[in-house]
C-alpha cells in the first residue's frame, strides 16, 4: 500500500489541477455536473484519483459534493456572493497592509508592468489573469498564510462570476478599474498602508455595487 500511495497522490493532484483550470477558465460554468466516469475515461485514470481530486477541489470551494447527487461546479446564490464580497472588503485590506512594508522595488516594478498590460488588453481571460497577478503581487510579502488561504479561496469561488463582470467592464472601457488600480499602486509605492487599504476596500465595494446595479449578482454567473 505504501508503494501505491505516491502515484495516487500525484494522479489525484493532476486531475485536480486539470479540473481547476477548466473551472477557473470558464470552460466549466457554475452548476455544471461533473461526471466522474466520463472524466476518468477522458484522463485515462481510475475513479479513485477523480474522487480524491473532487475532494481537493471541494476544500477550495470550486466543487460541491452531495450524497446521491454527485459533483457539480460550485455555484452561488445572491446572498452567498454578497457575503463573499463583504468578507473580501473587510479582510483583503488586512493582507495588503501586512504585505506593504515588506514589498521590494522589484515587486513595485512588476505591479507597474502588470498595470500597463491590464490597461492595454481587451481580452477577458488575459485581463482576469493579469488582474489576479497584479493584486497578488501586492500581497506577496505577507506573513499571514491563513488569511491568504481564506482570501485565495474567495477569489477561486467567485472567479466565474468575476468573468462576467470583466466582460461588462471591458465593454465600457474599464476606465474606472484602471483609475482604481493607479490609485492603489500609487499608495502601495509610497508605502501608505492606510491609504492603500482604503482604496482596496473601495475597489471591492464598488465592484460589488456595479454588479448589483447591472443585474450580475444572482443565481447565475455574474460576480
């Protein structure tokens, strides 16, 4: 049994990584049923790694498992989304404040580069990836791994909904997002933790307000 354990762990993680990429990229929309037999056949593996992978993704908030109902890509109600954004608004600035004193000039330079790339793209998937990298670069030097883990989970569980918001923002030119990114970067660069914290909270709050105003918050993808 000890000989078989490492390959099983590797196989489970491989399946989890493939599924996570499909969910986060929007290939599998919220609420989509995941058929374990079909997935095992597609990936040329047994059901055991698939089952373990689904458990891994359940802990990340990407999949829901129900007895006699199988596995589905996690979806959120209006209230779930509201709570996620309210939590992000309150705790994400804490991670930023913890990170700012330890950020290097290289980190700041990377944020500048990412900001320019974000403003130059009109591709939703590229925007999402760059936006995520921009914010997590600002959190990079934190010393609060448990807090970071909670926030990362919230980012993952709302990814499909943020995609719809990004489509909306890009269609309008994404000028507000760009302005907020500039304000945030300016405060981070000057190591003004209180200002950066306030800008980030405003950024998250405004996103939630825009989603609600445009009807994107609800039981379908849109936050």
